[in-house]
C-alpha cells in the first residue's frame, strides 16, 4: 500500500508532541525529507509478512448460547482436530482468549478488540494440534488481562464452578472455570503476575507457570515481554506434566528463548519425594489480607511432605514482601507502552509480531469509553509514571530483578523447593453489577502478594489444591530452580496422591 506523506501542518503537530520546535519553513523542509525515507518503507509492502503457516483445516466455530455457558467461561467453541496420534490424542483443550487460533475470533476480554479474527496459530496451538489434541475453543479472559478477579470481561463476569457468584480468578478466568467444571480436559492460559495460578487456585485445579522462556509466547497478545508466560492448566498433575512436555521448547521465533532446557516431565511422576528439602517461606504467610484458615491449610499440607519423607523447614526471605512492588512498574508501565501505545507488541524484539492484530487493536484510541475502571486506572497510572518520571521506576524495577532472583536462589541452593500459599484467600464474591470503581479495582488486585514474584524472577511455580475453607478451594504454591520443573512435578504428584487417599 502507499504510505501517506505528512503535510507541513502534520510535521508541526508531530514536533510539538515530541517537544521539538520547528518553524514553518523547517516543517515544509522536513515534510520533503521524510518523503524520501518513506519511499524505503514502501519496499516492505512488496515482501511477505512471513507468518507461520496454518497446518490444520478448521471452521470458525460458534459463539455458545448463554444457556449453554452457565459460568460465562466460553468465548468461542470450536472442534479443530490435529494429528491422528500423539501424547494428547483425543484431549479437548481450550485456550485463553489472548492466544491466537487462526480463523477463530479473539477479543482478549475487551470490547475494543471484539471482531478481530487472527490469521495465525500461536506456537502453543500448533503444538497441541501436532500432539493429537483437539482445540475445543477459546475461554474468556479479563479485560486485556488486567485483573486477578473474574469480573472485568466485557461480556460480564466469569463464575466459579464451586460457588456461583464468586470469582473464578483471572486473568485466565475462563480456563480455570472450564477445567474445574469438567467441560474440557485441559486449558492453556497465560501468566504475567499470576494469571494461570490465580484462577487455578480459586477453582481448585493445577496451574503451572514454567521457567521464563521455556514455553514460547509466539502468537499470544503480550503485556510486557519480560513477564509474559504461557502455561498449562489441568485437573491433575500427570495431565499438567504431559501438556507442558508438548508446549515446552524453543520455536525459533520467540526472541527470549535462549538457553532453554527441556525435560521429560512425566518421568518425574514415578519418583517419590523422599530426600527432597522444602523451604516454607515465612513471608508468604500472614499478609494483611490473609485468611488465617488458608494459611493453616497450607501449613497442614506442608506436613504431608514430612510424612512422605521430605525435609520441611521454615525459612525467611525478607525481600519476598517487596516482590509485588518490584513487579508493579514492569506490569503497569510495560502494559501501557507495549500493549497500548505500540498496539499490542513493544519494539526492541527480534520477531513474533502479528501485524493483523496490531492493525485491529490500533482502534482502541477511539473506543476508550468502553474501558472499565480497572483498565482505565492501569493506563492512567502507567502513563503518569512514564511521562512524569521518565520510566525511572520501570528501570529501577527491572534493575532489581537480579537482587530478587538472588534472594530466592540463595535459599534454593540449600533447598529443592519453596512452599507458600498461592493466594491469601479463597474465592471472594464477585462485585455487584452496580459496584463503584473502588470496589471493582480492589477485587482485581487483592489476591496477588505472592504470585508476581516468580514472573519477575523466572522461577518455575505451580499451584495445586491442598484443601478447602468453607467449601472453597485453597491452593498451595511450589517454586523451584530454573528449568527444574521435574522436581516440582515429583513433589506435587506425590502430594496429590497422598492428599486424595
């Protein structure tokens, strides 16, 4: 296509937005000079986008009738079949609705993105199909993945299968609900501050955030590429390990995948936890909003490992209390710059862009009236901190990542796993339809004192159910050394078997 050449008036407006002073004559001159640069840009129009080919035929599927969607967890239902054989043969897998499935609508929880249809399969989708899995559809997510509660989706809240009217957690909210309800065999979510593990904990299933870069993020809508993860969500540990085996490994596209080490995770299920050393992290408990009954269930779960032959000891990691503060600027400012200003994909990355998403998403600027309070607050905060402080807090948070990582690594030098509650509470009630902005925002972020830490440090982290409080699930989080997911699965499977006896 031909690139429109800017007028001198447009040059003056651009200069003003960049705090550059130009005269009328300079503006005319720059307009002429810029035209030469744009001739070079037009050469790209003659070249292909070089997107991965779509391997398996499919129809677009359908949007379910509300009567058939009792938790409002489905966005779209499909029946896409892949290879005839493979480790996921016959497994029905749902994908969070920020993960692209070619030819199937995607809205990422947002009214401004509704109507977009991707032209590419995410690497995770292709791998599930190559492994014999069936893509059962897309599960609702929170508005641009900006909530740990399940009340911000543009179509309405997602309900917890354990108790209607209570949160399913976010932002992989529909994934958690559909797996817990038994409507699918497996789900693939994303995690940026806990978005796989939060709904898994609230819904009583297993959710894994693997080591940073282990699973390619190619074909999923990012928040900030330094804290973006794709992860498996399942009803039990064996299925989780099986799905991670399929998802893990470099794809040659995702630019963060350097030095990736994969493993046969299902092989770890045959090992018992005898000899493992597990550190119960003091600072993971007794937060200001912690439910003492939740803390108690997790401490009781830790004792199960002692009975299974592991050594369990309490340790202190003081910096853990600051982990959410370190994560916040990366998440908030990164989201505003990469997801919004750069139309879904930040610059300074080597590949993995999806131009069709960037073109469609660019229209958000004319539809901000559709944003809810949580999305507006994050955008206002990120924009204010970026413009008023020049991104200094984002920079400081990124610079503190090695310090936070080292704090956990120091303990993991002596212990195999860290243990703490996934969340400080069980699933609270959803905000009412007429809730004020303050309540909507509070319900979106109240559950995240523990989970963001390992999005920042890249350590693998899993949540698995360890009991209930008043009929609602409690999640226990296990975290391990980088690329030692097998150790996590070894301990988690032993606990799951003992806990189910």
